[in-house]
C-alpha cells in the first residue's frame, strides 16, 4: 500500500503531497469542506496542522484522508489538466 510521506499545506485549502512510490501532486481539500466531519478544516490555522499519518494524512481531532483517496484525486486532476 502506498503511504503519504510528505504533506505540506498550501494556500486555498490545498496540500502538496508526495507518496512512498514517488507520486506527487497537489491534493485539493475544498470539495470536502462541506461535509460535517471536515468543517473544522475551514479554520486555516487548524488546516495547516495536517501531517502524514496511517498511510494517509490527518489532523489533531482525527479528521483524515486515506492515501487511496488522495492519489485518486491527484491523478484525476492531472489527467484533467
């Protein structure tokens, strides 16, 4: 299973991602902010607390995204560019 090894918060609710297999790109969190589980991420200082965790990324209050979701989103964004 691929693992997120780098997660750097950027402007506009985006995160620069790098995986253990070398996939890299920008993960856009904006489409997920409407869900109740992710409403706390709207706070920009909290959003910037993102860290690689459990193969994906996570925040201190247990919001998380799996590596599979992140990689799928990055690859779809790259194909659409």
